[in-house]
C-alpha cells in the first residue's frame, strides 16, 4: 500500500527524537537512517558514493544557525561536503545543495540564494 507513495521511513520512537535542533551538531542514528533512505548515495548530481561512506551535511550551516533537523540535512560524500558552497557571504565556487519543495536540488554558483 505504501509503494505508490514513494520512499517511506519507519523509525522506532524509543530511540529518541527525530529532530535535534541546536542540541547536537551531529546527526543521530535515527536521522542518518532516514537520510540514507532519502538518498542512498551522495545527493550531489552524478555522485554514486554510498551514504554509509559519506557524511550528513547541514544545508543551512551549523555555524550560521542551521539546526540538526532532517529537513536541514542531506547525505553527501566527504568530497562534495567539502566543496559545497556553505557560506552565503563567500564568493561562489562550486554551487550548493538546497531543499526546495521537499526535494534536494543543486544550485549552481552565481545564482541567487
Ligand atoms: Zn559525492
């Protein structure tokens, strides 16, 4: 019955909250499981690095007030986490990932944020 709805994540309530807000910078096991279900591989276009070998990136950076909530996190490999343009005040270099309408999209450099 759920197959027509796309990916579905079912996580036990006994393992803690889904969203961590500003309480913890690092994604919980529950969040990592949910994010790997959304993106089994790095979310950067064309990258196939498995989620279990990657990192969990804050779309709005932690240092700019981003929260450790599933809506603000995405699976990235170590390389693409490193080249993502995190700082909105820095000169654009390689583009960045954003969440638009619930979907992760790559925003090219030199476009408005
Ligand atoms: Zn990647």
